[in-house]
C-alpha cells in the first residue's frame, strides 16, 4: 500500500509577523501623478507607513 503524501500550507502573514500592506518587504506601490489634471502615469516604490519600512507587523 502506498503512503499518503502530505503537503503543508505556507505560514500566513499573522504567523510570520509580516506587515499586511507591504507583505514584509517594507515597500508599497505609490501612484505617480503629473500635470494640471493630476493624471496617473505610473507607479513607484514608497515607504510602507504601517511598519515604517521594517517589514514586520507593528502589532506583533
């Protein structure tokens, strides 16, 4: 009889202590706006204001 293959789920953000908005990277996408009508032209990396760039959950 064959043995059953067991798979494990990756740990959730709450278990690892990662910040939810940035996913533990410390950077979040920020929209760049230009012109008088403030039209969006792209995105750039911005500092995560929830964890201030540390990547760890402040509540942990």
